[in-house]
C-alpha cells in the first residue's frame, strides 16, 4: 500500500493510535493523541466506549489507508470538522465543507439571546418574520426555524457555496427556511419586506488581522466569512444604516461581534435612531459577544 506514514509494523488499534499521534505531534498539532483517537473512531464509525474497549483488537489495511489520508490532511492544518464533514451546533449535526464557516459554540449564545428577547416582546404563537444575514452552514437560521416552528425564517448570503450547503442542512434537518442569495439586506429592501427580528453573525475580523489568524482558519475557512473590512465593522455599519427601512414597529436586532467590537457596534445600533434599548451580552468566557437591540 502507498501511504505517507510507515504503518508496516502496526497491527492493533493501540499501535495505530500511537503512530498517528506521534506523526501529528511532529507536525505541531496541539492535541495529537485526542485527534488521532477522533480520526480512528471516524474511520471505524465507533463511539468512545467501543474504541477504548478495542485497544488490542487488530486494525485492517483499509482503515490504515483511510487514517493515513486523514493524518496527511491534518498535518496540512485542515480543520477536523471539514475532514469529518460535520460540526454540532445547538445539539444538531450540521454538514460543513470548505466554502462554509464552521459554526462556533459562542454563536449558540446569539441564538439563545434572540429567543429570550422575543419572549419578552411577543406571545409564543406569533408568526414573526425573521431574517438571518450571512447564512454560512445555516446554523443560526435552521436552529431558529426548528426551535420556533411558527417563525417565518429567511436567510441571505452572498456565497453560492454557503447557500448550497445550508440548503442541504435544512433538508437534512427538516427545517423550513427561505434562502436568498445577495448582498446583506439588499434582497429584502428591494422586495420592500420588513422584519420583526434581524439576526446576524457577519464577517468581523479587521482585514489586516486576517493574515495573522492560525493557518487552520486563514487557509481553510472562506475569507468572505472572516474579513470585515478595514476596522472589521463594514457589515455592522451597513446593517445598522438599513434598520430604519427594514424593521417593523416592534423589533429585535441581535448581532454577534468580535473581541473589543461590542461598544462600537452598540453605538452604531443606537445611531440608527430606531432602537429603544441596546444591551451587550458576554459569552461564557466573559467576552462581550452579542449586541442586542429592542424596538418596543
Ligand atoms: C461569520 S460567517 C457566519 C456564518 C453562520 N451564520 C454562522 O454563524 O456560523 C459570515 C457569513 O456572511 C456571509 N457574507 C459575507 N459578506 C456578505 C454580504 N455582503 N452579504 C451577504 N452575506 C455575506 C459569508 O459568506 C458567511 O457565510
């Protein structure tokens, strides 16, 4: 067999684990043993218990060839989520591939904040018009559509790849979402549509900082999902400028923000002149993560 690593003396799961993890360690992977375990379990479709009980079991050549391929991709800093094709968000599996941002756990806070703010303004049965700007994998819009089945959820992305993958996720997870391809809120403004809730996790990394990101993010995740312009605030500026034309009389706006951006984004939201209250919410690490505005 033609492989990158030498597997010739590897016969058991344990030996494969040690060979893969020492290769990953040499290549600078931060948690080589755990990642090697995840790769073996992925190749064999095993849960952790099955894996731990099988240390002395023999491993077949086909699995070693698959494992070899994964090790080589990981040594090239490809994210595990792209290699495995999946990332969990809000307890559900989302398909991810290069071309779409891997959903992050902190974005779950954005989703929770939107739902919590809605319960303060509307009754549970209200059929709200909700828009998620910057679809990505569909993590936000699909989760909201599944958690609040009475809401009419629309999402917009400029990227055809993201829109295609999010459509796949919606049908895989059984979510009813309307997908639009376009520039931020432009498709809604053109159609003269107004919304009760606007939610977005837009690209927010200042352009010069994109070059400083780890290879795992910079090389493999789409630049369109990361680069927020010179100061990282381009999308927030444009979204907040559109609020007066876009929001209904009573509305919620919830935006995820990058580190040190919450104050600026809150100021942009207030400057729109249509929000009655603007609040900043930290994530579990205490980083200001969501700016949420309410129009009563
Ligand atoms: C940070 S990602 C968020 C993806 C997803 N909502 C999530 O939270 O995982 C930002 C998304 O915005 C999209 N995007 C960037 N610029 C855009 C624009 N001008 N109009 C519409 N979508 C845009 C990107 O393609 C990307 O999918």
